[in-house]
């Protein structure tokens, strides 16, 4: 059975919102938010979309279903951006990320690791976008 209620509660509390504040943001009543959180009512598709937007997560994430259900919206967007890159660029990005990710898993991130993990991949993507933009110019 779908347990959307606990996900709504978790996301709402992470934003430090009351049920009333969430209700206001999605144009619903506080009482219906309470029923959603206790799994007494399931939200309509329209309400799920409104909540996903309010929480800045994907519908998949909110429902806990789908390929990217465990990822927040920003992580999903980044993965989709990487997936669109040419194979050579993707390989370069993963060649940079994999050793750093291993260090992070071992609990030894350094400033250099953070640079490799966050800054360089972003620069590669920006460079790739710039290169493609240059190709489209007359």
C-alpha cells in the first residue's frame, strides 16, 4: 500500500512548515493535509503535483515510485543533464567522480575532493553547453 502520508509529513517537517502552511501553499485545507499525513485520504493527482512543486521534489519522489523515486528534483535534473552528454564527456565526468565518491564513502572528504566532486563536473557541463552553442552560431 502507498504510504504517501509519511513522505508528506517528512517533507513538511523538513521545511519547518505547519500543516496549515502547507495547506495554504497548495490551496487546500489543514484538515485534508492531516488526513493525507495519516493516510486516511489519498491526494488527487492535482494535489500530488501541487505538493511536489511546493516541496521542490518530483512526483516520483513524493510517491516513492519510479526510476528516480529516491532522488530529489535537483539530483534528478543533474542526472538527466549528464545522461544527455556525449559518451566521451560522460566518461570524463565519471572518471573524476568515482575516486572522489570512494573517498567520501570512507568518510575522508577533503577540500580537493569537494572541488573534484562539485566544481569540475559543473565546469565540464558548462563547457559542453558553450561548445554546442558555438556550433549553432552562423
